[in-house]
C-alpha cells in the first residue's frame, strides 16, 4: 500500500509540475512552448483551460496548489512511516483530512468542466480522478474507522485549546511533526507564488524600443505573396501590413485577436491585417508531426468558406470569443453569429477549394520558416514579441519611415524567397 500511495503521488507531482509549467508559459506573449504534452499523450490540449479564470484560485495556479498538496501529503506520510507507532495514527488522520479536502475540490472542478463553465482539460481531469483515488487509498491505509478519526480530532482540538494529555512530551513531538509538514507546504507555496509573480512580471514588462527595433532591423525582409483568397482587414494602400499565420484552436492566437482592435484604433487608415492559415493539425499541415489541435483544419476550411461570403472576420471573432471548446457545434454557432448563409456555408466548407486555400497558406508558411502560431510579419519582417504595446512601437517606426517608398515584400517570390537587399 505504501508503494502504491507514493507512486500515485509521484504521478500527481509529475502532472501538476507539467501543468504548472504550461500555465506559466501559455500566456507568454513572446514565445509559446512548442511541445504540448497534453496533445501528444491524451490527444487534446490543455491551453484553453490553463488560460481560463478557473485556472488560478486564491492567487495561485491550481497546478501550483497541486504541488503544495502533494508535497505536504508526502511529508506527512513519510513521517508517519518513519516515526512508527508514535506518530503513525496521527499522520494517517492528517493525511485522510488532507486528501479528503483535495478530493472534494477535485470533484467540484470536474463538475465545473463537465457543465461547460470551464474548458475541459484532459490532464486536469486525470489529476482530479487521481485525487479521488488517493483519498480512498489514504483512508484505507490509515486503518481507522470514521468514529475513531472523529475521537482523535476531538482529542487534538482539546489539547490545542489547553487541555491535558497523559504524555505531554509525545504530544509536543507530534505537534512539531505537523509543524514540519506545514513548513514544507509554506516553502512550496512561496516557491510557486514567486514563479507565478516572475511570470507576471515578464508578461507585464514594458517592451524596450531599442531591443524591439534592433531585432526588427536584424530581421530579413521576406516576400509574402498576397492574393484574392486572403482575408484582409483595412485599406489595401495602408503603409503598414501585418500578415498573421494563425490557428483557431491556439490560445495565443485568441489573445492576439483581442489585441487587434487596439491597434486599429491607434492606427486608423494606416494599418492592414492579412490572415493566413497554419493549423497545427496533421490532417492538412504536413509540417506537424503530431496533431496538437485536432479540429484546426476543419476550422480553417470553415473560415475560408466564411470568407467567400465576405464574413471571415465576423466568423473568426465568433470562434475566438466562444467560451465553449472548439467542435463541430462551435463552428455552426459561429456561422450563425456571423449571419452566414447556412446552405452556402455548408457547401463551401466541404468544397475542395476551401481546403486548397488552407494548404496554400500552409505551404507558404513552411517556406517562410513558420514554426508556431501566431506567426506575425510586419511588412515582411517577422516579429516575435506580439504584444500590442510592442507591435505599436514597431508600427510607429515603420510609419515614420514609410515616406522612403512602399516596400516590395509582396512582389512575386524570387527563387530564394526574399526581397532585394536594396529594399
């Protein structure tokens, strides 16, 4: 039983550790981790859930609370195992209470996901089920009945309130053991809190104009052909053009879509956005070895169909702002919100032309070296920091120098795929 308990706790630590890492990375405005264990192992990503308000409780990521819980539970069980009869029963009582609270919280969070109030996360669900199983095993390993547990808790409460016990020395030793468990929990809490605070500081750090423009000047100008199949927002003669390769199941793309209106309000009549598809789905993207977003190709084809009715941006906004996870019903709801002709949408979505448009974008993205989404190019140069504040700085720079003549980054692609160095 001990080995089983410790093995399950180790599994919980591993899953919580990864989810904490992914939670801290998923909101990174500069670079999102390319390798998604959730998608590879369970066939579905966890990013939507980790980016939702439910993922942080009482100032700490839920995965961080998992680290604190497993660390304290492990310490308590090990003390019970090592100190023998002098502390084994009390350690069992504490472990039962701790695991019971965790199980109740996990059942509540499972209910939240099951009712659609929070995006469903498969790894999170595995962790919650694990917590329920742990609670059962911890109770069975304690060897105590509910009545005996209740009497033990009552005796502990009387002692803490100033009551007397037969062996004060042993009682003080047990208190010290519990304080050690509490100390471990506090240390782990402080570590997770610090990591989360540092991640927030990195996200909120004001972009450095010097660093941004130095990176901009060092980036090559790539030729990115535009055609009538592209979804375009803004004036065709705008001096600044953002070309965005995106994926409708990408959390960072959803965040970027929220920032676009801010940029348009800041640069009216001077900014154009062109959307191109790069679904992280092997069904239509040969660059993807393992599908990370299993419905991304369907969503891209549906968006291409919406573009044929002149409703691409309304459809994409409906997808990016939807609270429910992306599925076939979500595509239908987005089409309804965008006021598409349902019959035509169904025909265009299943037509070969819609998927062909997506595949052309994917082929172009591969030639440009796109390796993730959103990949953003401003007048042919790749920008890694895609925060609205960072983009605004570079756009201001481009507009200030637009008088030298329109750049030729949209000209027909040369064999090397780059514009002339003189541009």
